[in-house]
């Protein structure tokens, strides 16, 4: 929203603060300013100029002009209307050679001066003086005005400025101008929720013409197109009072009545912007006897709009339901200056104020027009004035600073609140109508009014006085942090991947789209599913980084999101880690990851699996268990997926944490020495070591303290297709030193057992 | 006999001095001092034939000669040992400027690092660190935060809507609500996490970014307390005293609501391109918790109040490391990420 500094100054006559400073004050007291622009910059030093002679030179004119002081000067001018005897405006832009003419300054068009749209020729000037000066335009961030319907007009901002600078505010509205007398026009409101208030005045004998320059200048400098006097008046009032208005050509309305009603399903309207809209019963319209003539609160219809031939007009000034306007505007993708304001919940008291202001402007701009009959003003009930109790001690405690009651009162009154003493430390505060629609409803809202006006910089920072309590700890978070530290120490770099995947990725990684939540409004068509696995992201990381590195490690801790609608989705934290090497046989990467796994969960078991996914190496894939539960997978990427060797660990952290054993009490250190012996088992190459170890444990019996895998070997001395696996068996007893007979008995049992499995042993 | 002794001593000492290896030295020792057949032993054998007074005198001389020879042997041995040690030390020259073998540490993501720092800071001040779901319902993401159904924040262009009526949380604020549902009062909590906005991605915009929500509910929490925490937080994060200012900002879940600006760390407030010549950089929205939000969570706003803030972790990381392209953070590119080890 743009604000004209000159306009604010008209409403706050005592204001004596430069725009750059005012901008800062508004930012820290009211709403965020995005900067100050200059409008009408060329008006600086502009003079009324009489063209003494005009001599064509090629396509240009060499004009000799009198600028009211000194000798006449020569100006080159390309405008077709440049002629001897005319009065126009000269602007000092320096001396330069234009088309062979030594030109001093330039003659300006209305558009160049910022005084209107006209840019066909230089401006025709009738006055002896130029009563315009460059203006500063403050640009205020619309988002910071969301809750302030009043700040969508200059008067609202002027009120803030007056309060901040302790100057007086001048209200431009004179309600006495509202006409009395017999009814001129009928209105019927069918839906007071849609339209709480609908107010109308009419004018006859209107002559449509361009607006005077001062009016055009105001609109132009705020980025609004001047169109004609009547339309410009509606825009001026909207920009001043935040109340959008609409003007109809009365002679194009069929019948004597405007009806406010929901649109008929499929009803059409050709709007002022030339678009044809098809409406539904959820939209509101203003209709005449036969058809919709305006889309309520958003845009007028073309068929009944003001044209150069118009002589009788109807001014509409209505109040519309904010969420209704918002919905229609969103559905039709049509945001207008009017809809933006009505969306903010405008003040119903403002409709007649706007009409009074429009009447005042008509008297100046169209003095020959006659007002037709009295004000037509239809409403059911206007909201009662709202009062809020404000406890001053609560105010001080919430701000963290004492504000003297007189200062509180002054601040609120300057913002047009009414303040009444209602007891000890208690004010009863009445909210002005334009703040009551959705902004101010509670004492806390008043705390904000006082806080921003005293300035938050006057509140000292202070630590709170609170109980010294230990916050609850989240074991998950503590553990994730340990895992991150562990992984980083072991050479893994942490990545963050997006939560989105594509249908194509789901297919490639054999994920079921039925298990996933789908994004209804994705940014791109390849980001339309929520990830149910971290693995596709990890593969993308591998593919990217292998272009730059021969070997690397990375990991991510992130959430899989599984669809369980109607229940809440399940978000399962996972660790995905990968070791990549362009060369080598791939073994070390897998075992490195296994080591990481065991560092995270020592009780995890890596077991062979028959069910292999298409992106996994079929002979290098394992399932990870804790107890009987599957908690993850360890695998090498299938060679068709990536060049080189990529080992990948995928671990369900939630389940792993749940299954982690409790910390056990310590075991005493054995009092009696234990004994150890080694046994090598010659087994077929693909016999799994872990399975063999389990059997050895069974054979060894209760005296076994531990089994340690020492080495594997295949080659000379071991038959083709076989390998030797050597284990160190440690036996002992807490009660005594074992005799050699007892030790030998254990060894013999193991040897016998292993042979029973069909394997040779060596000791 | 006396002469023999003197000669033996002289010869031995000079032979010891001339020895060139420990082996040669050992040979001399055996030849001179050997218990059987050593030269000294031979001389002492002849002593039995002497008169007792001569025997005593010669015995003394013999001991003197033995001691002299032993001492010469000992010092020559020490010389050899010291030379050997010197030679070994020299031979063991090692180039310690070589890079070590083995795996070099990886790096934690810069967002993780800054998040952990801030978590530690707030834990030290008694705040619990909470987690919440990334997929939310409308109630927790909007209604419970005093964002009514027709508020602009619910527009299709801001929120990712999902099948089943779910949505991706647009801020970490729903964790406030879940915190109030779950924990007794008074409550001090922060909630870091991933949030989503339906926005096209470019160097300064992301659809996925990271926030850290904070909330404190107690008996008398003031704007002054909020300023204290924010100043402490930012001083810690930027490792230098931070000056902050509050100005009005509208967020439905706080009242009063603020935008918090930090005095520009680049120019110190005199104005530069980073702060758009204003001397201030907009950093985070905050405010006192709106009574409606408390009521929605069944908390009596006449008895309890509090503050809340939403810190943009992504933005903080970009400021701290002067990162000029937000997309790098989720690129998975190790050329970028390895810089943070
Ligand atoms: Zn700066």
C-alpha cells in the first residue's frame, strides 16, 4: 500500500517530519515500511512557460520560450502541439544538443510531470503558477496491514502519524453533506451476512470529463489510473477512507432498484476489466431488475459503467463480508483494490462517511451536478460499540515496564479509543468502529497499542524469575545426536534430502505409492509423493558426488512418512548411510557400515536374506535384526544402479531404540583363570559364519565364556570350494580352575558336533 | 712382576681405546680379565710364591691395574652404546608432514550444528527440546494457532496440501500446541524442525527449510523477558553482543506480535547492502502468546501467559557462513558439506 506524504500532511497539518524519518517511525510504531519513492520528480524547479516562437527543424520544433525570468531560452521539442502562443510547463534538465538544437531544459507532458496519463503532447497549462511539488511516496508492506482495515486508506495512516508525532488529525468528512429529502432510489438487501450495509446517493446532470490535475496527481502518484471525474472520485475516496465505492450509470440500470443477492448458479457478468465471469451461488452480486450489474465488493459490470455519455449516476458505498469476498476473489483469481480492502473486514460505519466525502468532492469537481433525493441506507443492525476492561497493573506486567496511567490514556485517546476510569488501576476502553471489526477484541490488543506507542526500545531486557527446574529429556533426540557424532567421527558427512519423491522414483525403488501421501499441489510433477524411504535420496547423493570424488561416505537422519489415513501418518526416523568407492571389490565398505551399525547398536545381527529388492546386489544383501525384529538392511547397490561400489545401511531408528537392551549390572571379573584353544572348521565357501558360531556355542555347553572369530582362509591346503574359519574358544568357571580333562571334554564335544554337521576340523 | 703388570695395564688401556667395535672390546675383556686364562689371572697365580709383604703390595697393585682396565672398558662400552643410539635415532627419520592413513572425520550438516548449539543454550536455561510431526492436521497448524479458515496463510499457494486432508506443516508452531497438550505448566520449550512452504525454489527461496520454535508459559512473562532471551540467544549464536529491536508485526498466534530485527553485523548499523542501508536485519517473528491460543489449549489466560518466537535456522546458517544460495543446503553436495567438518 502506497501513501502520499503530501496527502498525509493535508490530514495532519502540523506534521513537520521529513519522509525518511517518518518512514522509520511508522516502521517501529505501526507497520513495516519498504522504502520511500519520489513522485513528480520533474516538478522540482518547473516553471510556467509561454512559447514565443516555434520553428520546425526536421521532425523537431525549435521553440523560443519565456519562463518568466531572464532572457527567453531555446528549447528543442518533439511534441506535435508545440506552437507559438501556447502556455505550457518548462523543466530544467540541463543544456544539451538535441537534433542539432542547443536545447536548454525541456517542455513536459502531463505524464512526464506525473500529473496524469496524457503523453501525446506537452501539457496545456492555464494557470499562472505551478502549485505542485514533488511528493514522497511511502511504500508499506501489505502483509503488515493484514489486521488493520483502517490502514488501507490515508486517513487511517494519518491517524497513526498524528498519534506518533502528537499532532492533531483533521477529518476530511462532513456528514452534514448527506442529503435529506425524498427517496431517490430503492435498494433491497437479500443477505445481510453477505452485505451488512448498502448505502447509495445519486446525482443528475453530471458532465463526465477528465479530473482536475490535483486529483489526477494524487491518483497517479499512488499508481492508480486517472479515468474520469466520477470514477476518480470513487478511487480518491477509497484511497483516503479505505472504503471502496462504485459508480453506476443510472440510465443503463434496468428498473428502479438495486438488489443485493447471491448469484444464480451459472450467472454471467462481463466485468469492467473486459473479462466474462461465470458465478455460483457462493458469490454475491448487485443486480438491477434483470441481471447482475456488479460482482459484490470486487468489480463492477461493464454494461452499467460510467462512459463519456453518462449524465445520471448512482454511487454505491457498501460493506461486505470479508471471508465471502476472499473466497470469491480466490476462486475467480481476481484481486482488485476493492477486494483487497474488503477482505480485511471494513468498518460498516464507513459507508456513509465515504458518500459524504464523495458529495464534497463532486461539488468541487462537477459543480453543475445535482444530488438526487436523499441517502438510501440499508442495514439490519450495526454492531454495538465494544468496550474492554484494561487493568493497568496487568499492562505493566505484560510489557515489563511501568507506564503511567496518564500516558496510557493519552496514547489510547490519540488512537481514537475512548477511555473511562473504572476503578483502581482499571480503565474501560471503547474501541473505535474501524478497529472493532477484527483487530481489537481483548485487553492484550490494548497492551500492543500502548507498547508500540511507548516504543519497545523503552522496555529493559530482563531475565524472568522462574522455578529452576530440569527440563524433560527426550531420549530419542539425545540418541540421534550421539549417532550423528559417531558417524561424523567415522568419516561420514551429513546430508539433508528433500521429503518429496516422484512416481518414477517410487517405481525404480519398488516403493508402493499406496503407502505414501500424495501432494495435491506439488511444486513440480516430480515432487508429488512424500518419501516412504530415504534410499532414493541417498542414491541421488551418490550419483552426484561420484562425479567429484573416487571415494566418500555420507549419511542422513530423516523421516519416512507412511500414509495411514484416516489415522495420523506414521513418521519413522531412519538412518541411511553409504560408503562409496569407484574401485575395489566392495567388501570394505560393507564391513565399515557393519561396524558403524554395531557402534550404534551392539546387539544388532546381520543375517542373510532371500528377499532381495531390485536395487540391491542379490549376493550382498542382509537383513538387520535385534531379537526377532527386523530393524534395517545392509546391502551393496546393484551394479545396474550405479557405477563403482556403493554400500548402504538403512536403519529404523525408532524400532532400534525401542529394542535396545536395558543397561545391565556389571559381571564380576572371573576369580579363576580361564583357558582358550583354537579350532578351525573347514566348511563349504557359502556356509555362513554366524550360523556356524551359533552351533559351536550349543556344542560347547555351559563352561563356554566366549567365542572369537580369528580369521578365514581359502587357498592351498584347503580344498577347492571350501574355506577354513578359525575360532578361539575360551572356557572357564566362576567356582574353580578347570582341569585339563574338563577342557578337553569341551573341545571334543565341539569337534564331534562340527563333524556331525559334515565339516572337517583342525585344532 | 711389577713391570709385567704395568705393561699389561698400559697395553690393555691402549688396546681398549683402539677398539673399533663392541665385539673387539669383548675379546680384549676376555683376554685380559677372563677368569680362566686371562692375563691378570695368570699374574695373580704367580703371586703365591712371593714373600707375604711383597704379596700384599703386589696384590694392591694388581687390584689397581684391574680397576683401571675395567673403567677403560666401561667408558669405551658407553661410547659404543651412545654411538649406536645416535645412529638408530638418525636412521629413524620420519616425515610427519605426510597425511595420516585412515579415515578422516566427516562433517555434520551446518544446520545440525547451529541447531545443536541453540538446543544446548536453551536447555541450559531450562527449556525442553520437543519434536512434532512434519505432516500435520489443520487444527494444529492453523485453528489452534488462531488462524481462522479464511486467513491468507491457508491459501493454496502457501501450504502443501496432502491426500487424506493432511498438510505439510508451514511452521514449527504446531509443536507449541502439542507441547501445551502434553506437558504440565509452567512450560519452557523449543522445537526445531523441517517446515514447508509451497514456493518456487531459487537462490533465496526454498520450499523446505528449518525453523526453531520457542515458547515459555509461566505466571508473569513480559515483553522485557522476551527481549532478554532473544538478546542472549543471538549473542550466543553470533559470538558477539547482539542488539535487537522489536517493532509491530502481525501474527495471529501472538498478541502483541513483533518482528525482531538485529543490528546489522556487517556494517554495525551504519548501513550496507546486506541490511538494505537500514542498519537492521529482520530476523524473527515473536510475541506474547495470544490468549486465544492459550484458551484453545485449555489454559486460563488470566492465570498464565507467555512468549513465543520462531527462529529461521536456515536464515541463521546463511548469515553465519555467508551462504549466498539456499539450495546448497539440501543439495547433498559434499564439496559444500565437507567444508563444515
Ligand atoms: Zn548493514
